[in-house]
C-alpha cells in the first residue's frame, strides 16, 4: 500500500535532483581513498528491492530521466541514509571530493551485490559527482551549521520531525515542516533552479535530528520514502485492514487490477476491450493500493444511501462513508451513464497513487467488483471550493486570510505536479469544484481522471480528444488541442480571478455585455479600478496590495499566447514575494464572447470528456 507515502514522498522528490543529462554511464572507479560512511546499514535495512532485482537497464538517451526509474529511486533513497549518517558525524552534507565519492559508491555496490542486486545498476543510476560538496548546491550551504545560520532558527524543524514517524499523523506533520523549511531555503538562495537541491539538504538534515535514529522504520519510510518489506507495511494501516480483501494487505499492481476487473465483468466484452486498451498504456507500473471489497463499501455508505450522497461529478456520484474505527472516507462511484469510464478510472489509480503532496487529495483505495468501479479518498468535510465561492450562504465564511491561503495552497499543488512529483503531470481540468477543502480550509486538488503524463523534458503535446471545462480551457487547447503546462496556468488564472472576485466565470456568459471574467477584470484594471474586482464581502478587510497582486498574477496567467504566461514556479514566487516586481500583461484570451464559442446553454461548470476537433490547415 502506498497510503503512508502519499503526504510524504512529495517532499522526497530528491530523486529529481539527481537527473542525468548525458547518454553515457559514468564509471565508478577503483577504491582510491577511504569512504567515511559505514554502509553496513544497507544489509540491515528492511527495504523491498523488487524494483531492482528484475530491472533491465535500457540504453540512455538525452531525453531519459533516470530519476523516474523505480529501482534508481530506491538506490538513491537508501544511499541518502548514509549521507545523513555522514552529516551527523562530520556536519557536512556531501562528500569532500570525487575520490571519496567513488570509494563510497564502490563500497555501496559491494553491499548491494551481496543482496543479489545486479552490479551494473549503480553505475547506471549514479554519477559520483552528484555527491561531491560545493557552494553552489543550495544557498551556499555545505554544513549543518551553514543551514542553521541561513534559517536563523531550527526549533520548528526540530519539534516537527523529532518524534517517531512510523505513523501517518506525525509523518504528515514532519512532511509539512520540511516543505516550510525548503521554501525558506529557496527564498534565501534566490535561484529557483536550486529548489530540488535545497529539498535534498532538508531531508538529510531532518534524518539526523529524529530521535529514533536513521535506521528506524519511521525515518526509512517517511523521510527517505523507501519501499518497506510487506510485513512492515501491514501494521501501518489498521484503519483499512479489516476492509481489505487480500491477506497481504492488497498490494496489487495496476496490471493485476486489470485482470481482476476483467474477471469480475466476465462477458462484458466492451468493458474488457476498453480495459485492455488502457492496460496497454499503463504497462507494468507498480501501484501499491488497498483493494476494498464491495460489502465493506456498501456497509460504509449504508448501501449508497441518498443521505450519504455528497454530490455528483463527471465520473459519477460521490458518497460519504465510515469504515471500521470510524474513519471517514469519500467514495466516488463510476456511473454507467457517465461519459468517463475505464480510462479515467485507471488514470486516477495510476496518477494519484504516485502523487504525494499536502495540497493534493489522497487516494486511500479502490474497489473493483461485480460491475462496480469505485475510488476511495480521504474525506474533505468542507467539500469543494465552488460551494464557498458561489453560494451566498457559504460565501460569508470566507475571509481574505482563508482566500489567500487557498490561493497559495492550490498554486503549490499545481507546481508540484508540474515540476516536483515523480511524474510530470498536466491536470487539464483545474477548476473550483476540483479544489476540495479540509476541516481547516486547506485546499487539495482532486480529480486526475483527465490528467496527462508528460516526459520530464517534454514541453507540449497535441490531442484530438479535448477534455476539460469551458471557461477554464486555454485558447490553444480549446481551438487546436495543443496543451502544455501553460494550460493549467491559464486555468489557475481563471480560478484565481474567481476566488478574488467571488464571481463564477460562466456567470458572464448570459449577460448582455459580451465579456468574460478575465475580460471584465482586465477592463477594470486598465481603467485604474482594480479594487472593484475584489469581492465586496472581503474588500474592506483584505490587504489591498495582496489582493491586487493576485489580480495582476491572474491576468498574467490568462494571456492569449502561452509564451507570455508565467510558469507555476514564477506564479508561486510572485504570490509569495511582495518585493518582486510584476511584468505587464497583455489583453487576456477570450476577453469577449466574440472570440469564445461558449453560450448560455453550455455555461454549466461540468467537465467535457470528449470533444472531437478538426485541426485547421495552414493557408
């Protein structure tokens, strides 16, 4: 099961730090100096090496990101424990020179060989230079004392990450603390390209201060995100174990889900054929996930009682449920009438199980039985953001402080899937109804059924299957099927304007004046009336400079040309740093309905799962 990793491995994306751009494998040369790290822990660590034992390295290409290979991730994480050990003993984060790095890697390789790990994997995954100290890694930091002086405090990280992290709750606290420290380091460094490096240093430092020691289960699984042996995984999911079908804890791969689904549907050839097509795209990516039986789902929802129904989306109805030990969950049930189906279901399993961030909703499990396809999520007591933005009875509960926290959290979630997750993902359906709120009004992005995975160096893609929601689609996507990170940036800009103004973009579609929300905001801004964009309910209590900065950033995001739109890295930086000067923006896309073919009849904020388009030919 990957549940324990969902809020943690997001900040353990130091694997991305180690990306290699060369097509040739560096050699680990002979031991020419003494390694200062005692690597005997490698033989004791309760780590599951299954991803390495059957891995056959492929020839490297300039486009290949080695850090996305599960085996390389496991080997990097495990070596990180040794580097943290070195930090604790010497106060230095990395090794002093290339000779020492080579010596340590040779020693590491000998330990792995004794565990039946192929000897060629280490040179395939590692470049010895990446472990050699230098001032340009993160904020001129080379030692733990450097880090303390840069942060000017360590009490938060000490108190947040000292306890036993074997359980999810303290691990989540530590994960949140690590993100906060990471953001402080980036602010000090001033170079966003060092973000992954600074996150790596944060991880190593946290590993040294935990009271349980570097080899404890909590440190190994929470801080270094290592896959544990099955026996150790089981006890960490006591709230779900009674509902799990398999005695092994439901650790199944996506491929096995396919066969289970095929067996449960039997004669349903259309479903089976559809699923075969999806499975071919999924391949053999492992996704550890609890599989719940239908009986437990029916009991949790009182047989899908209307009283338990939370709402309905493009996938189908969503119900509140209660599992054993009073764990509240949200259950999304595929509707047979839904335009979405097997592909979106498998997409959610494939993506969310590999995404772990405090601003992304957690997938707790699934159910594939009889004719049912069901996804189980963490329960969000405040439901979706659109309820608070557009319902007058709920809108009064949103003050500016909550609005800005929702803006920042959503921006951080989008940045994570674009840049810092193990998979580079374009959401393609970012909107208010897909931002859920927990009991403290913290935002969590949901619904990845329409998301697309990009190669790490991929910039854009084309499709003739346009999915998403009118009003949030960028012009290049709605017209031609071209999409990139800038599609999500555009959607975020519209969402940001909705949060600040309290007005739904689609509410403009039926007005006499042919203007969209971005067009309306742009017009007021150009006339020097930017404050009028702000929702009246928060206009008197908001911080004007903060609200106006949000409007400015939003208008940068909704520009016609994707090249003119900022990246989500820049968006986060502009929102968090008041001293940063903002560039001017051009007239937004779809500023009037004359160039947007949306009409009153299509103004509902519902997702479209298939729009066939014709690509216009050049003249």
